[in-house]
C-alpha cells in the first residue's frame, strides 16, 4: 500500500532569518539538524520567540515525531547522511518548531509512526525514496506527495508495535554500548596522553618512519552507474566509517577492473582508515575482510610497517586521541 493511505505529512514553516535568536522559546529544526536518524541541535542552531498560536499548533514538533528532509544531496553523492529523504526521530522533551523543507509525519489510525522511521532507516528503502528526487547534480528535492506515494509493506498494527518494540530495545542496547565504549576510549586517551607527555616515557619519533600511508591520487571518482548491486569486490567510502568500525552495509560493490586500478590500497586486516575529505578525521580499523576491498578517494590507508617495534592498536588510539585534533580540524 501507499504511505498516503495511513499517514499525511505537514510541511515546515518559512521562518524569516531575521527572527532567529540564540536562546529563544522554541528551537528551529532545519535540514541540518537531521543527523543519522536523530534530530541533533548544535551551538549555531536557531531558535525563535513565537506567540502566534496558529503557527505553534501547526508546526510544533513533539517527542516521538518522525521527520523527513525534503532537500539534500542526490544519491550520486557518496554520503547518505546528507541525502535527500533522510528520516529522523525527535527525542527531546523540549518542544520545537518545524522549518521549511523539513516535514513531519502525521499518522492515521492503524499506523505506529516509529514503524515508518525504522522502515526508512533500512538502506534499501531509504535509497528507493532518495532516488525519486528531482533537481540538479548538487541538490535534490522531494515533496510530501512523493513520500505519500511510496509503496510500503505494512503489517497489522499489532505486528508493527512488536517490530518497533524489538528494534527500540536493540537501539537502546546500542546506545548503552556506545556510551560504555566512549567512556573506555576516554580512559585510554587520558592514559595515552599522560604517557606521551611524561618526561620519563616520551621519546621523539616520526610516525612516517613506521607507517605506510596511501590514498588514491588522480583517480576518477565512481559514477553512480559504476556502483554494482553485488560483486566480489567492495569499496569503502567516508560514510562506511563509524566510531565502532566499518559499517559494511554502507560499503559499495565495484567491478574487479575498478578494484585493480590501485593495488597499493588493497586493504589488509589491521589497516587503519582515515577520512581526508567531507567529514575529515573519521577513523576506523579493519578487523575483518571477507572479500577483496579498496577505498574511495576520500580515505587514507594507514598500515603499520614495523609491528615488532610499534603496536597497531597504539597507532589507532593515538590517531583518535586529542593530540591529533589540530591535525584533522
């Protein structure tokens, strides 16, 4: 069935930039606040002081609301976090207001709104939505009518509720694990910085003496048509790099010919990957390889050439530490 049979969508309001303030009564949710499935406010996020009840009632965003970006990058850009059509859930207790080019799902009877969120968090469904967008090579747009016309598999409300409950539980576990990992990494970084800055333990050395650092030079980026549905060869782009490692669901497939163009960056287990374009400074560690894999032009491959002298985990945590923040800024 089409989404429009079980939901409608509310477009955002065209707030005027002259009305934006730093600490207003209502935060404004723009496209940039929709980040990797969540609504995230930043230091420069706008807010307004609005007293018009008609605006507040129509454009209010409450905890649990599901939002879509109606403008964004087309799918030929290799960063799905910026694609048009990305979905986010609002989890703050503070009420906010919806800006133009962001829309809110309004569920009808028989629909759990969170089911639609999880449905479009699945990459294939998200890609199908983003692919229908119209626009230029640098900006794509969809309408609420486009979303309403999307065909979805919708089980009974009882089954929807069970699916959402299971996925919520998994997401909560992931969040807890991320917090634990963050705490452990902070302890590791604190210990590392103390050790490196201690006069008793520090020595002068150049990482280049121990590392092989390579990236694609003069390589033509992949066209959309060169990404395959499946092959025996993978390619990792910046979106594939996460705090917890490589997200293989976001790694693409390429031909053997394209893979073989740069033998110097054919990945090995133990390689460290560092993004040098887009979101600069994202770091991941290759802990497994099931197929021959290479990297896109925005990533450096860092390989320990002297593991008997310096440990690879040491290099990994050194690059992730605050000592390198100036380097990746």
